[in-house]
C-alpha cells in the first residue's frame, strides 16, 4: 500500500494523503512548495525551511533536526541520515552522494569524515566511498568477492559490452514488450540492474513500481539514466547486494540477467534465488523462467592451435632452463614436470570462448540440464551438477572437442504464463555469437567417430573451492556403435577442464 503525505503550495496548512489513486485532504502532512513548513510536515519537495519532524526533502534551504533524507540541501543539521547533494553534513548523516564545498571544505574530506563518523560502508568503485541514497540500500559485496567478480561491473565499458549484444538485450526487450500484460500495473524487481536497462524496459511496459538493485557504484549511473529518461517516479534504484537490501513490498516479477559463461560461471543465479525466496509473491514470475545446458561434438582448428601453443611453450621452457644453467649455473630441470603441468592446464585443460559455426558440429547437441527457476533450490545449485548425455554422431571424422552452450526461456509462471514465449539462445549460429559465445572443451587426443555412432557419458560441473564463481568440468565419455571407430574408441575417457 502506497502512502504519501503532501501539500501543494504555500505554507502547509493542509495536505493530502494518497492511498493508491484516491486523494483525501488532511491537516498538515507535507509540502510540494512551501515558504516554510509547519511542525508535523513529513516531506517537502521544495521548502524554504522545513521544521522539526520533516523526514525528507527534495530541495530544502535548511534541514532541521529529524530530517532523514535530502536530495539537495544547502544546510543539513543533526539527524539527517542521507543527502544526495549537501553543502554541509551533520553528525548522524549516514550516506552522501556529493557534498558541495561551499564552506571551503574539501568535498571528499566531508564525505570521508561522514563515513568515519558513522561507520558507513566504504566499498565503492575504485575504493571511493559508497553512496547510500535510498533508505532501502543494502551492503556492498564482501571485499574478496568484489575484487574477484563485481569490480568489472562498476565500469560503463563493461555494461556497454553487454548492452550492445543485441541478441541478448533484444531478447529481454522482446520478452518484456511482447508481454506487457505481465508488467502493466505490477511491481518488479530487477536483480543486478547494472546500467538500469531492464528496469527501464519494465517501467516502459507499464510497471507500477520497479526496484532496481545493483551492488556496485554502477547504481549511480543507473539512477542518472532512469532520471534522464523520465522514469524516476517508477524506478527506484537501490545500491547494495540483493541479499542485503530491504524492499517495502513483495514483487510480482523478478527480472535479471544473471547468466555467465556456460550458464553457471559467476554463480549469480544464487542471488536471483535469494531474491525469489525473499521477495517474490506466490504465483509471481521470473524473467527468464527456465534455463538449459547443452554439449555437442565439434571439429575445430582451435584445438590444434592450442596444442601447438602448448608445444611452443614447452620448447621455450627447454631453452630457458639451458640459459639459466649457462648464465647462472642454476639447474632448473627439476621443475620441468611442474611447468608442463601448469602449461597443460592453461592450454589444454581450460575451456575457451569461441564463436563456433553450426557446420563445425559433428552430431546432435545433448541437452543435459534443465532448470526451472521457480523451483530450483540454492542447495541444488551449490551441489555438483552430474548429468548423463548422449550425442548422436551425424558426420564421420575426428571430434576435436565438445562445445558447451546454454539458452534461457521467458515463459512466465504457471499462474502467469507469458503471452509470447521468447528464447535467448547462445547456440552456434551462422550469424555470429552473443557476447557469451560458446565454451569449447578440447580433446587430446581427438576422438575418432563414424556417422551412426554416439558419444555417451557423464558431465560433472563443480564450483571451485577457492572461488565459487568459477567452475571445474569433468567429461567422462566413450563412443558406442557398430563402427570400427566405436570399437577402438569405446573405452571410457575422462577429460577435465577449468572454466576461468
Ligand atoms: C550481467 S550484469 C547485467 C546488467 C543489466 N541488468 C543488463 O542486463 O544489462 C549483472 C549485474 O548484476 C550485478 N550483481 C551481481 N550480483 C549481484 C547481487 N548479489 N546483488 C546486486 N547486484 C548484483 C552486477 O554488479 C552486474 O552489474
């Protein structure tokens, strides 16, 4: 239920209360424009001077005790808890976007003093103080996770990379705009809003309210973008991890672009599930609603290049150890094996980004995993993924490796199915890859197959112990069929890979 207090002009003798769309006159409650607001005024859009008890002001000449947030304030006094722009910050202020050094004080010094005085969370982009503008703001990510994962998202160039992937952004646009019924008049949560783009789509599709949550300082750019596009009345950008923010109400729709390489890298789906469990109304829907993972046999010159690079690296090491012996009399040969292991892992056992052409596929893709985002649990996601697969071979030849990719579907929920189902696929495509490309897992040695055979096996995907956002993949596979190739390659082989 929306509740607001306000008055239109002049000294606030009377105000109005809005409950939903109905207005009712009541005594002093708030001021839209006021020379001076009376005791009891709780919010002012523009106020010459707001009195004790005023809790938020958009523009205020001077903010008195008890004010809890100000967008622009020339003088804030004790008790003010957040200011977007302020020339002077009082004790008790807990968040700040910009301090104008009208008193000759250094802006950053004021901000840092504010940070120190109240223990405000200081982790923003590049070590700058983070900004708490909304009372709903949550905590910044934990510092190691920030360094490992979040930091790149604080840069516009990275958000641009994603935005200009039109297969991706276009799919979300279609999913929202072709399903306006799902958004019209609804409350939406955008998990990881980044630049704010999906929140803007949702607002344009008629959402009543959109909570746009972003952990990094990109939230500040999102706020600006939302405001500039005239949607500040609908989209509320909240900075903080979705795990720590608070929302004043439950939501009808959660929209999020959380997918990483091979779907699972980044483990951001965890955060979407946390948001689902905390904030989604029963019957609400997730955009996207479903995800699938695929593996297919491929031919690729990439595998040969990687092997050649590995050989080159080992030859380089041989020359290097010779030089070390000759120049310094130090024999490094005892580390040959360790170096080989390290380089093998890098060149041959780490999956790579690729834009695979469909003509490179030697067989049918196996869909080995399906997720229903409404029902999958955090525990299921954290557990090792183990799935059997079967890929029918359609073309004879050596299999140089496997190509892995995913798709997501926008199907709404059983109670609220979408009118128009959108598919965002990262499959090999003759028109080119999305920014996710595909992940290739090369085989060493290659696998000989004949049309009519099948490659069968089991794939395991496990989160890395040292960084849960990275993965280790094991593919146990063998060839089955009546061909002589199947007879020679019919034994079980196990290949291991890192997704970095
Ligand atoms: C893949 S980007 C998508 C950005 C934007 N929604 C878009 O579609 O262009 C994911 C965003 O989610 C944010 N993010 C990831 N985990 C988050 C979490 N737990 N809480 C809040 N934001 C998060 C990242 O900082 C990043 O900006």
